[in-house]
């Protein structure tokens, strides 16, 4: 199994528009963070988690021409804003049409229907994105092309958010709290990816301390932090402040683990 970090930044990305802090002015490519997203490839199946405003560029950067599905964590724009660009996958070998399967919890599905209503209209105009929406049931496993996926529920302030466990890998973003029964799904991992917005506390996201506390409780073999703002500091400096088995992820990083 391979995970590729398509983006590791928060909703504004890094650099932030108009910001002149040392992180936003950094020349280190690890400090350039697109909106958070990841691609997972296992047993011939390619899945993307979240499709935010940078989705088009992220897909161009990987060079892929086919995906088997998109898993959405929640309905905020930095996680669904790029869904219109699935059109490229729809028509990559036109006149064949390849609809893209989208998997999400009910609230997120309804938001996608509203925000991209033209894609689901009865009389659609030519060239709209072709998406097949799959509404997930909280707490129930599902599969995509034979790959079993376990949803992991969390709280993003007053919003619900969904992480995903695939084999020995789990991916969480925009979590602020997690209930014990959901946390139990994270034991026995080779790799845990979890959000850590910054070192200081935040109302709706784990900070580094909270992310490290979760990592310490579930004890994955390795952990990577994602969904980081410019307040995380320079990668070269902040990386050295973490425990031995915890790292800051960065855009384009690829990690392989055993299926």
C-alpha cells in the first residue's frame, strides 16, 4: 500500500495570501502546502481522500489518469471545492464516459448535491462532472473495488468529520475530539496520519499536543502530521521537536506500508 500526500496545508494553504512570515517566505519546498488531501493505492485500487480547491493541480502533479473513488471527510470547501474537476477523469478517453464514485456521510452528500446541483440536474448540459454519490452509514464498513474501508467518526468543533482506516493505515483530518469507541478502531496501525494545525490550541482542530496524545494512546508504528497552517513553523525547525516515530508530512511525500 502506498500513500501520497497531495496536500498537507490547512484551509488557506501555505503560503497564505498576503502573509510575509518566515514560513510563507520559506524557500524549502516542504513549507509549500496545498490544501489537505491524500491518494492511497493498494491492490490495484487508487483512492483519493478529499478534493479541495487544489485538486486539479494535485492530480496533474501525480500524473494519474484514473481514480477508483474519492472519499470525503466532510463538507467544508477546502475538502470538496475541487469536485468539478472530476470531469477530466470522466472524459479522459472520450467518447467513453467514466463516472467517478464519491463516498461520504449523509450531510456531506447533501452538500455536494447542493453545491454542484448542475451535475445532478434532470436536464444536464454537456460536459458537467459525472459523479455517482454513495451515502455511507455511520459506523458501517464499506468497500471500493474489493478494498474494505472502516469509517472513523470524529468531531470538528460542532461539525461531524469522518476519517478512514484501510488495512494498517488510518487517515484523520480536521479532528478536534474523538469518542473512545471510535478511537478503538485506530489500534494496531502501521501508519496513522492525523491533523495538527499548530502548536497553540485551536477551537476546532487538534493542535500538536492533542495529536501527539492520540498517537500515544493508540500507538501506531509510525505517525505523520498533516493539515498544518503556517503557524506550525518551519518544517526544518518543527520536525525536530517531535517524538522519534512522529514526523511532519509534506506535499508529494510518498510512504509505502505492508497491506
